[in-house]
């Protein structure tokens, strides 16, 4: 979440704060005219607050469905400014006519025109302002904006609105109303509220991704890029294999830019102890094994990577150094693992893909899982990165993988990145061990445990096997 990024304050934040300040001035100006009778001050104050709350909620609710981000919300700005100006005009009439002499209907009209409509217009403006900011951000370099970015944008609007309310209340109560009549004040504030139309937010400079290295190997077409972000964030190094992004890390700190790698690192740290042995099947940019070795110099880390050029790229661009002491073995992960000594590893991390965001079936089969389990020492743990859909169409492959792992290991946990209700593909971490392993953490970084009792029961889920089932004779199939 990046709610406090400086570039966001260059567009969304000052505008939301201006809306908040205008609303606060409106409340104080209207209150100075309506709360005139000591005996009825409490009731009038309650009506004022209730009108404000209902009008703001109604405006946000009504404005959200039609909020478009493809253009500045100019029409809504004008609606808010005109509403305030009309409220100010009514306040002038109220003052000249001696509105304090009027009864309930006049007071209700004052609440509606001086508070209800202007506050409704402010609430109606806010969703369009947020939608516009998100579109500008995506267009100018945040194409991969996710749910966290959405929450950041909404959070920026909310915090800025509260700051504007506080500043506007202080100015109205201490400076403006003691020297300016409410009517003219509201008209001036209405004019000021439309001022952003004269100063549209400038689009941020686009991020730039440049190619640092490209090569064709017998296994892959490799490409290393550096993305430089205009707003001052750390550059990001990315490794592409066959045009698919496989790894990423921040250029200066070396921290992973993939959420599942950060989650796996946290999970391994919480379940481990110094000096443990780690086997990583799938190297990529070596981000995870490198960080394990950096944080625990006594750790013994072995990486199995099919393509030797990938390992050379990790040394050249991604901070891997000989002093990390990482042993690299090159070849097919399962074939290499078959030649490794049994019961020699405390942790096995499986992160191998075949170019389709799927673990190759020969590594996801029940027989492969038994072989990987045989590599673990007593109490050892297996952690696997899986990509899939949580529920609905396309989810059978993921849950077949989970079922296969559960066929071999007595204890299995599923950690979800974006939650069971997220409709598209996401990363999952599958943790497994025999009955003697330690308790699994409740969370893996930002990944939450998906309780096994809530796992979907889907038709068509299967256990992956190395060998095909015996086929029925053709005549038997025809008779079915």
C-alpha cells in the first residue's frame, strides 16, 4: 500500500483536503445562523450533525457507481461549488430577513440549502476524484496496480479529507466567522472550491524499463531489465524467461518484489533456526536463497536450476556472490534431486515452472512428492509455490495439486495471497510435512492461512501420478 507516496499528494490529497475544508466551513457558517436559540441549541446541533452525516453518506453512495476515471470530474466540481454558492446566497437572505424569527419549516430549509445539498455535492465528488487518481496513476506508470494500491488511494482521500475538515474548522471558528458574514463566506468558499479546475493535476512522468541483458540458451530466452520509477522509488530488476517475468528484486536493497518470495522468506525464518540446510528447486534470480544465506551465514543452501546461464545472470545482475556459499546444481530438478542423499535437508522449497505458470506434472505427481519427502530430515518441511485460481473455473488444477500433496504428507497448509474470494490467478504457498514436523505459522508474511475445512470440494479433482491409468477397451467404452 502506498497511500503516503509524495506523488499522490501532488494530485488527490490537496483536492480531498480542499473538499474537507469547504465542508467544515459550511458546517460552521450554517451553525452560526441556525444555532441561535439557547433553549433549542442542543436539538439544532443534533439536526446539523445528522444532516451532515446523512448528506455525506448519500453523496458518496450516489457518486460511486458513476465515478469515471478517464477524465477530471469537472462537472462534479462545478456542482459542489455552485451548491456552496447557492447556500451562501440563502444565508444572505436568511440574515437580511431575520431567519431566527422563523419556525421549524424555515430551519429545515436552511439545513437543506446551507448544509444538506453542499455536503451531498462534496460526497458526490469524492468517488470520482478517487477514480480519476487511480486512472492517472495507472496510465502514468502503475499499470500493475492491485487491491493494495486501491486501498492506498482511498486511504489518501480519507486522511486528506479529515485533515481538511480539521483545518477548515479551525479557520472558520477562529479566524473567518468572527470577521466575515456567513453568506459571503460561503459564496467565496464555493468559488475557491472550484479552483482545481484551473490547475489540473499534472501526469507523473512514466516509468521506464530498459533491457540490461538478453540471451538465448538451449532452455530459455533470457532477458534482464531495470525499471526506473519516476517518483523516486528504488529501481527494480526483473528476470524474464521466454517473455514471462520470473523474478524481481529491488536494485539497491535486494529485497524481493514478488509477494510470494517475501512471504516464503518470512515463513522459512519463522519455522527455522540457525545453521539449517535448504534445498531450493528452481533458482530464478536466486533472490530467496541469497537472502537466506545473507541472514544466516551458517545456513547450508543448495539450488537446483536447469539453465546454467540463469545462475550466471544471478551472479552478474542480482547480487549473488561466492561468499554466500550457495551450491548450484544444474539439470532437471527431479532428476538432480533423485541423486541427492536422503534425509539431508531441513527445508525444501519447490518453485519450478514450465512456462505456463504451472508446476511441471512430473514434479507435482504423488511419486515426486514422496521423493521430495525422502530428502527431508525428521521434522523437515516442504514449501511449494503454486499459481492458480481459488474457486470456480480454472481451479481444478490448483486443488488437484493440493490433493496430491495431501496424499503424501499427513499435514498440509495452504496460504493464500489475495484471499479465497479473489476471482483471478494468484500465488499460493503450500506447506507440508509428516506428523513430526513443527507447527505451521498462522501466516506467511502477507499470506493468510486457508483453513482446510473451508477448502472447496470440486468435482474432477485428481491425484497426479507418474503413470497413466489402464485404459478401458474401446468396445467397453462404446457400451457405456
